[in-house]
C-alpha cells in the first residue's frame, strides 16, 4: 500500500524519478502534455503582462449616442470616461458614407480655451491632431475632448443606425508627461425624431448684451426652448421651423458652452458651441484643400509672427493663418521686420467676417526675419508649416501689443547759452526719425518758467521715415526749434519738447531743453575729445590738433591750461590765453614715452563758464621678440606593463613671436581656423596681430595687462607624463 501511495505521488508530481513501474509509464505522456500546456499559458500570461506594462496607462474615449432626423445635423461628442488633462494627441474617425454626408466642422475644447491643432477632412474621414499647452483637454467633466458636426443623408430611413468608429494609433501625453494608450468606445447614431441643430451665429469673442443669436436646425416649434450654459438669454422668437432667434441678456463668451434645445414632446438636443467651420480661402498651392485649422479661443489685436527669411529656395513652406471671429470684415496689416527691427514691408489685406484666410509668407515678406500682424478688431493668428517629410503643422503665433510707434531724436537734449543784449539764437535743427515705419507725430512745447521762450511748429505734424535712422547726415525732416529769450533775466531756464506719434499705441519722446541766460558771454568748443596715435620709431610726432573756441555773444577772453592724468608733460596747448572766437593748438610730444596709453585734458576758462577737452594718445610698436617654442603643447604617453613601447611623437620646434600691444585686452582663445577675436579698437595693433596668427599653431591668446604691456603669444611648451596602470 505504501508503494502504491509512493507511485501515485510520483505519477502526479514528479517526472524526474528513476525507473518507473508500468502504470507510471502509461500516464507519463499525458502529464508531459499537461505540463507543456501549463508552461505555455504561463509564458503567454507573462508576455501579456510585460506588453501591457510597456503600453502604459489606458484612457477610454467614449463616442456619444445621438439621435437626429434624416437631413438634419448631428453632433458626435468624444469624451473621456473620467477626466484627465491631456497635452497632445491624435484621433482618426471613419463615418459610414451610406449614412452621413461630408463633415461640416470639427472642434477641440480645453479647460483654458488654448486647444489648437489641425484636421484633415476627407469627406466622412477625419484625421485630427491637437494639443493644449496647459494640458486642459479632457480636464473638465462634461466638456468633450472633441466634437464632429456632420449631416445625416436626407434619404436615411427612420430607425436606421450607424456606428461611429474612432481610433488612435499613437499615445496621448497627459499633464504628467506620461504616454497613455487610447481605447475608443464606439457610439451609435440613430435616425429619428424631428429636432436637430446645425449652427449658431454669430459666435465671436465676447458678445455684448442685446446680441441676437440665430439658431439654425430643424423641428423647431413655437414652444421650443433654448438654454445656453453660463449665459442669460431673454426673448425667444421662432422665425420658421428651421430658424430660431434668441437675445442675450448680458455679455457672454459662447465657445465651449452647451446649448440645449427642448421641444414640448420631451425631445432634447445638446450641442456644444464652437467657432463655425469658417471657410478657409486663399489657400497656397502647397496646402492640402482638406486642411481645417483648429484655433484656440484667444484673440488679440496684435500678434508676433514668422518671417520668410530662410524659407525661399527650400522644400519647406510657411504661411500665416488669420481667423476673423467677428461678423464684419477686418483690416489685417502685415509688417515684415528686418535688421535693427526696421519695418521693411507693409501689406494690408481684408478678411471677411467669420472667414479664415491663409497667406503665403513669401507673398507678404520674403526677406523679413519676423513679422507683426495687427487688426482693428481682435483676431486669431497661427503659422502653418509644411515639410515634405513631416507634413502640415500648425503653430500658434504669440500675442503681442499693437505695434508701438516711437520717435528717435538727435540730439537727445538741447542746451543753449544766450548773452543778454545779443540777437536771439538761430533755430536749432532737431532731427527726428523712426526705426520702424513712417508715421505722423505731434509736438507739444512746455516751459517751467519765463513764459513762452521755447517754440516749435505748434501742433505741427511731420511725416517720419525710417530712412533718416540712423543719423548719418543732415536730415530733411529736421524739426526747427526756436528760442526767443528776449526779456529774460540772468539764470537757467528749463523746458521740453514732447514728440508723440499720432494715433495708435504710442511711446512719446521728451527732449529736455536748457537755456542759460547771462550778462557775460559764454564760451564753448566744437569737440570735447581728441586722440593721438604714435608708433615707436616713427621719425615725426603726430600732427597737431586744432580746437575752436566760440562765444555765444560778444567776444570773450579765456585762458588755457593743460592737465596730465598719466606720464610726463607729453602734450602742450597754445596759446595759454586768447579772446573767443579763436583756436587752440594741441601738440603731442611722445619722445621718451613707453608703450602704453596716456590721457590728459585741456581746461578752458571764460568770463562766465569753463569747458574741458579730453586728450589721449596711444604709443605702440611693431617690433617683435623671437623665442623658441614647441608643438604640440603637451605630449602624453600611456603604457601598460608587458605591452609594446608607445610610438614616438614628433615635436616641432619653432619661434614664438611676441607683439607688445598698448591696449587692454581680455584673454581669448583662437578658433581652429581664422584670426583671434580681439576686443580692442586699436586698429594698428589688430592689423599686426592678424599678420602673426599662423594656422599651424593651434593656440593663440592675449594676456591681461597688469603692470606690463599685454602680448599676443603663440607658444606651445612641451611636457611629458606617464600613466601607469
């Protein structure tokens, strides 16, 4: 009995025993088959678990069940079974061509109104791609992820049903950055009833109180009610069985709101409002005719957009998309921005109410680096890119303030000295321009004391132009500033000119004006800075400089004094006294000076004021020192015990060139090719330094000058090191 029990135990559980009895031998093949099945199922289950883990979390998208009459419009809603914030995703929807007509419009919703994307509408097939920077898609319970508005064929028989098939071949990224696998639960559309909704107009941005809304659909009766979630409505007027009108009692934004229609028989229709399927017109040839943009709620009068620079001559295409959500036409102005933020082109186009227009960037501004888009009413703007390898992509433009007109002036401030008893000063030309496009400006004049001694064309308007900026010479658009100080006593008077662009968003420019009134004449100089350059070994000193001293009235005696900030008395100023108007001659004497920079100033004192002129000199040389150096800079050997001896390295020995340079440089490193990037403005030094840079030397740098003149050095000291391992 014990043997039988032992045999039974082995037969059931152990296939690795030694010699077996006959009964065991008969049952063994069955056990092998059963165990093989168990192993297969276990392996399949483990593979399924791993595959499921790799797929990530699953999200269920539910297509709604709807009922609508034949010939009416149905809205298919796609929602999450439970709320989840989504950053981006894709969805494909296939509708039965024997049941539905062509899709009328598609919309995507988000909690913050920032959902955007593009749809490819090919009859009854929709390919949808969308995103939300705030991950607001699917976040609010009761608000669909997307809706599809599509008509039912007029010949469809009541009671006929069609299944809505949707799928997503890619994962959807949620607000945590996790990729989610999408599972779509199909919905069913049934032909039946009489009530349906097609569209509501106008939509717009913020609709004011009193706006009359027109609802188009079918099956309306005198007792039909209409409720808009979050909006107060007043009078409901039935125009006919397909048109119903209601009035807003207060301002409202309707996009994303649910409209519920109800008939006395209890039938209801829920319709989530969206911007109507605005016709896209003026499509570039490269953009597919089936392209349908999905734009967010955000509107603005001003946007920053792309430019056409770098697009021409490539396989890529770029366009600007403008949507006008208002019922009336809008003027849209496109400005191409070039270097220095200068407006290089300006084009104005009209976009009709409720329309979406696409403009090829190369037709607007092919050479612009960027653009601004502005309108007289709020609009929506996006850029559309097409790449043969990536297809069509839609990118939101950046809202920006409306174009700001600003004025640039030269000089930035005015200071005038006037001697009592002399004629009024001559008009001072104030050159005015804009770095943007041309516009008008208005001048306002104010004085703090002394009455109206300052004047400009009162209320004058002059056209500004970008050609006057930067200031490179006399400008024909100079604004004459007139000072009439007659009757003023000695003292200092302040005033200002305020230049304000006419209309639009503006930035005013204020030009301070100072008037100095004195009994005695005031002196002034034409230039307050002179510079000398001297190369060591040059047989002659730098040529002298002449400084003109003027007076604002009667002749004025003055004295001259030379002050040295560094070095010995390396320059002189003569004469030491004179009567303005007169000239002063500054003469440099570099004899005995070391290489370096020297500075000083000339002080000129008149009867009522004094002024200074700064004088500098740079002393340099082109003489080089030569020493020996090596290349490469460092030689490293690595050798493991028992391995062959490392190969020898060739070291080149050559001259190191030193170039004394008087300017203060920062340390830099030469790129692999080309000359070093020097920061000094000393052209003589730079020219010599460039001549020394040889491509054969991999490193060149300039040391900081501390107590010695900096040098351009090309040196490669050799080092040897061994690493034992």
